[in-house]
C-alpha cells in the first residue's frame, strides 16, 4: 500500500479506533481532482480510479498531455535551479500539486541549503501529503498552507507568506501549471498583479500555462470538457494571453517559450516545441 493509500484510508474509513474521522468534502475519491490527474500523467501512484479514468479520457483525446505534464515538471525544476543559482532564497509555490520527484524545496535547497519554501494549494489532498513534503525539513525551511489562488489577499495575509515578503529579499513566486484552473470570471490577471505588486524588487515570477495553440481546432473543446466533471475547470489560453501575465516584468532569456525550450539542460533533452505548455520566468524591476 502506498503512503497515499494509507493516509487516504485513514481519512476515508476512519482511524480504526471508532473515531469520527471523515474526509473533507473536497477529498472525495469519486470525483476527479486535477492534482491527482496530473500525478497520474507524470507517473505517480497517488490517484484514485476516477482520476485515472478522467486522465485516460484526456490522454485518448490528446496523448501529448503526458509529455506536456512531464515537460512542465522539468521546466519547474530548471527554473527553480536557475533562481537559486541567481541567489533567490525565498520561494512561494502556489498550486503545489501532490509531492513528486523534484519538489521545489528539494531542488532549491540542493543549490542553497538555506532556501525557504512556502507551498500553497487549495486541494486538501496536498495537505494530506504535507508530511511527505515536510519530511527532512524544519518548519522554518518548508511550510504547506491550504489556500486558494482566487483569494490573493488571503494568500498574502498567510503568516508563512508574510514572513517571506517581510524579509525584503527577492522572492521566487511560482505559478506553475495552475493559472489554467482560473476562469476569466475570477480575474486571473488581477490576481497575478496583486501578488506581483506585493513582491520586493528583484523578485521573479515563474509561470507556466496550458494552451491549445498546437491542438487541432476540432479537438480543442474535448480535453477541457473532461475537466468539467472534475473539481476544477480548465481555461486554456493562447500565447498572447499568457504573455499578458508578465506585463510590467522583464522576461528572462529565452522569453515565453514552450516548456522544453526554456533553457534545456542538455542538447539531448527532448525539445518537442509543440507541447501545450507556455513557460517563462521574469524579474520584477
Ligand atoms: C497541474 S498541478 C501543478 C503542480 C505543480 N505546480 C507542477 O507544475 O508540477 C495544478 C495544481 O494546482 C492546484 N490548484 C488548482 N486550482 C487552484 C486554486 N484555485 N488555488 C490553489 N491551487 C489550485 C491543483 O490542486 C493542483 O495541485
């Protein structure tokens, strides 16, 4: 039994002592969760049949989704390594996802052992995994907070985030593969502006975003349709729309590109430019 299954079992069937342990409503295994679907795409084991079924439907429509998810995860790693090498020690990672190979704190702390990471996600499943994320860390170095990106003021008020901002040091703000879960009606551009405005100068925004720019028009509505049955809906955006998130910031070379093309580590790395993820890093002046 994986740790996920053990922990989830505690939530789902009780603590074995007759205690009244109930899952938070959002943890329901019968409804696909984007965090668990993503975990399935990148080869994790922390997902339920409903997640796998929905993920398989998406993969049947667009087999590139798995490659895109892996390319996105690899981008996150390279971007965090880049920031840490540039001296960034404070990271705020919103839309953390279920812990997987190469979590932000592991990558950052390998380069800078004094790096501090605050993880935020609105899915309680990520909190359930807090233990895994925090293992081998101290409370000062790594924290996990349940928060919703649609409430940027709430995020900025969280004591762990405040501590990062009040340090006055540049902060690495990570919005990696999360903004495509924010509908236009929830003002995604306003949310990013509010968060970026609160960052000290020299801070970096690391952002990636799903796109249908490379999907045949006839297939475009089909992937997002599967997510309509999930706990969060997909709002894919084209390159120009993703670029708008960087307004007022200075894009780091090579600019906004598909995920595999953002500073690939080796020439051998797959560089399929058509994966449906735009990715970029920018600095706040
Ligand atoms: C595709 S995963 C990305 C995980 C990780 N950032 C990565 O790129 O490897 C998207 C994550 O965003 C979270 N998420 C979706 N909507 C959110 C919201 N409104 N507020 C906070 N997190 C959200 C999901 O729960 C999921 O864990």
